[in-house]
């Protein structure tokens, strides 16, 4: 939001700020390791091996905490999603959220078919 801010201009400060936002007993040891690594990188820039500190910390974060099966799970949920009680807006919102999580293109014909399968058949006939 503010490219001129001192935090944005320094990878170490950006990393430190990011780590300060992560709290809780399940991540405590990981953040401590990252703080230790940042201290070592400040004292020995060779540790970076041509990468930025931010690249390293963000990659470590993704490796440690990202759910890599989210996409597959979202695709399965899309296939099983059905409109209930005539609530089309709720169905559309849920389908769009799952499509985003699955990383699929909503305009792809196979995804349009999946969308239509979740609608009552009478509604699909009217729409077509």
C-alpha cells in the first residue's frame, strides 16, 4: 500500500513485520526459527545466496503452512454442490468461492456443466 514506507524498502523489516503478525503456540517455534535466520542473514548476507530475505521467508511460510490439497478438495466439493431450498444466490456464491479455491476458469465449458448439474433440472431446462 505504501511503497515509500521504510518497511517496504527493507526486506528484513518487511519480514520482521510479517513475522510479528503470526501468533500462537502452533507457529511459535517456526517464527523463532525465522527470526534466528533473519539475524544470521543480517550478519552474513552470503546466507541469502542471491535471493532476498523476503523470498526466503515467504517460501518457508508457504512450505510450512499452505494446504496443498485445497484445490483438489474444492474441485470435489464443486462436483457435489447442489442448490438447496431455491437459494440460487447462495449456490452461485458457494460455486464461485470453490472455483477460486480450485483455481479453475468459470467460463470453461466443463465447469459450466458442473455448475448446471448442481441446479434443479427444471431450472436448467428453463435457462437453456
